[in-house]
C-alpha cells in the first residue's frame, strides 16, 4: 500500500493515489497540476521513509478538481453581566485536490 503524509498550508494530510483531499485554498486554478512540496513521510509497499523534516527524492503530484467556498462557520463572543454579544460568520475558501501518483525519483533503500 502506497501513502504519504504531506504538509499543505500548515496542515498535515494523509494522501493515497486516487484520493480526493479538501485543503485550504491554493493559488493554482482548476484543472492545473499541483505538486506537493513538503512531503513528511512516504510508505512504498515494503519501505518507509521518514523525513527530517522533509523527504527528498519523492515526487507526489495531483490535479486541482475544484475551488469553492465551504459551509458557513459561526463565531460567537460573549461576556457575562455586561450584555456583550457578537456573532460573526464566514465561509472559508477551499480546494479539492485529487492525488495522482507517488513516484520515487531516486532509488529507495
């Protein structure tokens, strides 16, 4: 089983070939290729590579499926006894990325 753990926008995601992962907005447009830069761990069939802090010699590519606004998140502020209440909502920009393949650029031992 192949999988990798990558850092995208300060968050870590487990990535398998063929998996669609939802991340915070990335600057590329829909339909463009996306190369995962910070790969922290790679599992290739019988070998395990752990980076310190990142793994070199591995190419992990994907394709941007869509960019959209997520569901509304509501934030409340409240102070007791002084009748201070604030309700704020926002919709985060999200991106769906399909992981295509995990390739070794150099031989893994």
